[in-house]
C-alpha cells in the first residue's frame, strides 16, 4: 500500500468527526484492545479527555463512537519528562526541523475495525486542519511495534535514529502534506482569474449575479494601497482568494454591532489613556 492510503480500503459505515466530549468516554474505552494498551501504554481515557491538546471523536450515522484520537504537546510516556521532551527527542533523532512550536504527539488512536480507513483519514485531516501550526504529528512506540500500527501504519514513518541513541522507543512522524496540501500565499495576479472563476462558479451563483461576471478580475486589477487581494496556491494553481479593504466605515460597524470587547475597533491615544489613569489615581487617593 502507498503511504497515506490505509491498507483496508473497504469502508462499511458512514463516519463523521467532531471534538471529543467527556460523554464519549465509555464508547472510547469499548474500542481499546490489548494491542492498543501495548502500543500506547497505560491508558486513562478520562484524563486524556480532560488534558489532551486536541481530542477528536468519530461517530457513525447513529451517533455511536467508532473512533478516537488524542493529541498532546508531549510524548505521554512515563519515561519522558514532558518539560524535557525536546532534549530527549534530539537525543534519539538528532537535529531536525520539528519541536515544541510545530509538532504534536499522538497519545491515543483507536477505531472500530469496520471503519478503519475512513476514521484514520478523517481524524488526521481534521487534526491538521484544527492545528495549523503543526507540521507533523509524532508518535513514540515501543521499539519494533511500528510495523503493526493498523490503520495509520501507512501514514506514519519511522524517523532515522542516531547511531549512538539507546532508547526503548521508535519515533514516527506523519507530515502535514500527507493529508493537507502545503499552501503558498502571494498577491493575486490577473492570470489567476481562470482558476478562481471556476471555484467561485462552483460555490455560488449569487456573487456573479450581484457583482457581475468579471468581478474577480476587477477586484484583482483594482489593487492599491488600501485594497489588496491574496491567493492561496498549490502546485502553481490558485485555489483560494482573500480580498482586503482598509477603507472601513468604523461608525457604521459600531452602530450595527456590539464591539465593546474590541474597544469599538478604535485604537486609543496613549497620552489620553495615561492622563485618564492619572486622574483615576488622584481620585482614589483623594
């Protein structure tokens, strides 16, 4: 099987994924096998549900739990100090472009045998979409267990270890690009029109009816200091567009929305703020 395509391609049920809830605990525990306990160590699902950086539950069309993944900011092994894992990690694989700021650790993955492929695909895709800063999901398995990692076997590959490294674990990595394409952001160009027009036409007929057939081209061509257009590009093809406008009627927004939490979208004068604080201090001491 090719990397990123689970070996069991037969899907026997429809699966949806969502953020995990504490009420999922019994359903998750029912999926855990002896092999999972060997692979992930001592498991406390209740604790994982409360402490995981991200928990994703897969459910079938009846709402029954058929899969679960927990991601953490540390390996989750009792032998590894959570605060010192970067040093432990580098001692095994050396200097790599992965660390605290751009990686997450898979603390648990379980699924129903009849939905292995769909659960694996949807859970990992959702994990990367939810954690945009994560370039790779890492996994520490007992040495020699990576070849029996079930539905995610083709997604995770062992990282090369240092010759002098001595550890009871294999460290595996699943790169973001395996499930989500790496996007390049750049200013929009007129030649992006054909790619973007096809996307907009497939998503909505309202935009063309309201703004005209060539509004995308006009938006791109009219860029200036106050109006910018950015595209997301994959394989030299524009797949998304963002239009930015600095000419905003703040008064109209303030009249239409409750913006108190955002200071009315107005940046206060620092001198006026300092004067107000001084006046309040004098009033308190009076």
